[in-house]
C-alpha cells in the first residue's frame, strides 16, 4: 500500500513540476517583452519592427529532434500565411531564435529545413541567452504569437492551435 501511495505521489509531483516549471510564464494578453537582437545578416531586429503584423517567434535548436521535426511544418505554414491579410493584422512575420553552441549547424539546419523567412537569430548561451531569459524559455521548441499591438496571443501553441487561430483570422476574398 505504501508503494502505491509513493508512486502516486511521485506521479503527481511530476505532473505539477511539468505544469508549473515548464509552462511558459508569458500568457494571453500580457505585453510581449521588448527585445533588440542581431539577425544572421548582421541587422538589428526589434519587436517594434513588426508593428501592424502578427509575429510568430519560434525558439528552437538544430540539435533538438522535436524542433527539427516541426520545422518543415512551420515552413509550410509560412508559405500558407506569409501573403495573407488578416482581420486584426496586415500580415504575419516569422522569426526563429536558435539556441546553439555551433552557429554553423543552425545555418545548415535553416537551409535543410526550408525556413525561408528572413528573420533568424542565433544565440550561443542556450537557455541562458538574453532572448531565453526575456521570454522565460525553459524548453524547446517553444513558440509565441504576438499581436500587432505587442501582446501575447498564443503562448506555446501546438501547430494545430496556431493554424486554427490564423485560419479563423484570415480575411476572406
């Protein structure tokens, strides 16, 4: 009986840790953190650069299996929505933030996975990098959809949730 209670307690503890520790701290309606980073082309990128657009920020790594499996799906979503008009935004921009120890691996993965959007950032301090700290990233992949007004709309959505949200907000021709 004690072993059953112990196992049940451990399972409950694991669930609580997963829910509270790994749950993104940024939630719907909260202001997105203001950031300024340098992209692969050496150009500065700031949250304010995406005014009037939705911004999808994807945190990932070339060494992360689930990230790499998701990348081709994100590439298809980018192709599907990049030229769309939305009811609440004039368009959507994608930005990827790769946590890497080897920048060249990230650049290779961006090409291999077809991540055709222009906004790519590589941070070498992994989960201790400035963007990871600003967005309270504890695991990857993690995504945020940010409104044209700089508010969090979706906090770590799965692909279906993200696609459903964007599809519902697409302007009908």
